[in-house]
C-alpha cells in the first residue's frame, strides 16, 4: 500500500488475527472439513468511497497464501450499494476465519475515506485543505491516515516525532508563546517548521513575531478567524481547528484559512456497510485449485 510499510502492515494484521482467532476458530473447524474450497464476493451495502482493499487481501493471505483475491474496484473509487468490491476464492476455512477481521478493516477505512471525501466536497470551491489529527485508534493510525488521503484529505503530523506543534499546555509551562517557540527552535532540525496553537489575535501576532511557520487558530469564531487572516497577511500559514464539522466547515473555509483540521475524520466515524457472501463449499479436486478470473 502506498505510504504503508509492508512489515508494519503485516504486523498489524497478524495482531488483529491473533486477537480474533486465539487458539483456533472452533466454529469453522467443527463445521467445514479440511481441504474444502469456496468462492465469496465482498459487496458494498451502501454508497461510499472504498479504502483498505489491500489490507483485506493481506488478511486472507496471512491465513492462506494460496487464496485468490481479485479486486473489482480500487481504493479511492466511489461505489454504489450492492456493488461487488472483490472476489475471494480458495480454502474455505481460511476465508471464513478471516472474514470478520478483513471486513472490520475494510469497513472502518472506507468509512473514513467516505466521510473525508464528503467534507472535501463541501470546501472544494475554497483554497483551504482538509487535514486530519492524531485522534486516531491506537495502533491503527497508519491505516486511518491512509484512508484520509484516499478520501482526498491531507495528513497532519503522523506522531510527536515528525513535527513540532506547540499547544496551550506547552505555552503554560514555558511562560509565553515567544518562550515556547524559542525553546522549540533551539532543539528543532533546521529544516523543520514550527506550529503553535493560539486562542487570541494577540497571541497570533506574538507567534508571528517569534518566528512560527504555522499558527493554529483554536476554537475561534468566524469573525475572529477572518481578522486573523487579515492580520497574518500571508506571513504565516493558518490552520483552523476545534469542533469543526459538516455544518460549519464551509463557513470556516470562507474565512481564508489555509488548513482545516477535523478530528472527527478518524475518531467519530460510521463504518461503511460491507459484507462477504460465500457460495458453495466443495472439496478441492486432485488438480491444483485454479480460480477462474473471468467468473
């Protein structure tokens, strides 16, 4: 997957499978004989933007490398209700055992990409870019931020290590916006910018004077944000943040800010409804199992 390390991908999936399977899928093992095969179709039950097909495929492959997984769409595609997303064929036990984990990833990732695409569409006539936050599911950040990108959004910093963002508690400890920026600048690599969160226009001006590269406007009113854009006059990039949703994002974008960060892109998401339906379960023949790619 673009932007996701293959070893990390496998580690996350292995952990999820171990959590679900434990010592074994006793239901499937008691009902499905060994060496039986089946064909299944992954299907969208509602309209949305797909993300996570390669994750779903890897889930099945971790259980049985011989499983045939044929996507019918690609990540980022807009799909309709009842549309087939992928065909999966092979060892019946492995397909049934991996079903829930594969769907859990695919449903949540597609829910994120769908909501992201919707919010992006609301501000498409403005210059502001939609960005995510660190409000992600622990251990799944790489998947969730990937889904934001698939939906047309942009990633904010991935973690505490790859960008400096000075927030209100940092400022309290430092004593002032200027002191916090000065301390951060002394430690930061020369190529790394500094972002600082402010709640007033006075702090905005102080942040600009102290050398901030990006200023986050935290929970400001629309009018105050407009004044902040005028005050900054292009000297820094401005990011709007704080409780922004589908009802308010257009008004925020119209203020002229450069970025709009929305935590609900990843922490308050309705998963897309996706199912896996299998067909006949039958014994594998003496010939090597070869799925018909044209079926």
